[in-house]
């Protein structure tokens, strides 16, 4: 789906919406810790924010970091979601 909006003279905003199907998912995949962050630092995808709402995962020490849930979307691959978004997504699955 695509929408076009003229916000002011000389500016056009084009929004494209894409529906993604879920291949598989796993609750409480990992916690955001300094070790996880350091391990992902050399990869292109850092996995430091929720894929759907862009919430920054809160770093904690040891087992105290924020819970991250993993979802594999068709055509997109593995993405991490915050608990709120994960529960909304998997509520009826």
C-alpha cells in the first residue's frame, strides 16, 4: 500500500506499507547486555532497537538487561522485538 501526501509547498511525503508474514518466533531470545552489544558491534545489523516500534533496548549487567524476543519475518529475516510488540504480534498465533 502506498500513500502520497503534500505536507507544504515543495514537499511530498510518500509512505509505503508492507505486510510481513511470520515464519517462526521465540520468546525471551536474549537479554540486552554489554556482552551482547559488544558481540553485535562488528555486524551491520546491531539489534539494539525494536524492529517494529524502534524502542532502544535497555542495557543491563549480567541477567538484568531488557528481554529481547526474536521473530523471523518472510523476506526480511531475523529481527528483535520488545516484549510489548512481541505480545501484540503473537497474541493469536
